[in-house]
């Protein structure tokens, strides 16, 4: 009986060692994947910063103005002028709807009851 317990304990230790070894390699693989993802995120952030800088460079007002003048015969783009914009007091807002009260309640009498 004692030999059986020794063998069972030995096999359990071997099994747990194999499990721990396997989990260790899975953890190392997951850490390597995380490191690769962080590297990719950093590269994408750098690329995004470059793209934003290029966008800002290409959208300079003087460059767009020159392009509009160059392509005026084909596109007929006109520059914006301050006179083209309206003021807030020039906007005609719709009138608020008139609410008609049907069957009003008189609150000035005693108890709030109808006369």
C-alpha cells in the first residue's frame, strides 16, 4: 500500500511539474505577444502623428487658396468672405406653439375643488 502511495505521489508531482512547465511557456508566449502589440501600437501612433502633420501641411489656407485660384476655370470655387456669413439676430426662429388649456382647474378656491 505504501508503494502505491509513493508511486501516486510521484506521478502527481510529475504531472504538476509538466503543468507548471506548460503554463510557464504559455505565459512567456503571452508576454511576447503583448510586447509585439505594444511595439505595433507605438509604430501606429508614430504613423498617425506623421499623417496628422501631413494633413495639417496640405490644408494650409494659403495652399488651398492657390489651388482654388489655379483650378477656378474648372471648379469655379469662390473664397469665403465675411459678408457671406449671417448674424444670429438675422435667423428667423419659428414661434413657440400656443398651448390651449381645456378644462382648467381653479386652484384659488378652498381645497382645490371645482366651483
